[in-house]
C-alpha cells in the first residue's frame, strides 16, 4: 500500500480548536453499545447507544477489529486509519451522552482516505436519524413488533 494512513490535505479545524472524544475501554461498555442503533457501511459498522447515567465525559468511541480481518499488523493499521479519520472529521453528529463502537471491515484498509472520512460522517448521521432502517435499536424494536 502506497497510500498514507493520514490525509495531508484534510481540512484543519477552524480556529485551532481541539476535538476530544474519550475512548471506550471496558468490555461492558462495548457490549452495551452493541445493544444500540447501528449503521453499516462498506468499510465498517457503527454502533451507538445512549448511556443510562449521563456524565461529564462526553461522547466515547471504541474500535473493534476482529482476527478474521487479518493479522496483528493489518488490524493495527486499520485501527490507526479509523482513529485518524475520527480525529480529522469535522462534522460528526456525536452526542455527549452516547457511546459509539466502530467495527472495522477489511475494506477499511484499502479505502481511499477521503471516502473513509465521508463514510464516518455519514455513519454518525445514520445512527441518529429517526427514520433510518440501518439505525434500529435491537431489543426495543423486537419488543414493539410482538
């Protein structure tokens, strides 16, 4: 791969503001996010769930790359690309009381970086849109259909 992990021509943040998003670290937080809304794209799937107890942490994001995707080198490269895309994204629809999990696919490795940025912004819009079929919340929807 000759394409760099980061896009040097990506737009810088206006007025030099920093955009901090906390990381998900505990397994229970990842599992809780899996019960929320989803958006599936070619390079990754995004899961989002509202935290039961709001706190001052703001939005939290975790990354998952399974062993099916490849060896450790491949998985780490994909994770680094997605983290950089998240860092450079300007217009993410994150909510301060939500947890997000980005579940990577192998396509994230070869996808052009500008398309990866666009996909990330689109995924965050999809999980928060009320009419999105991709953004269904699992358990609640199953209970309402019965």
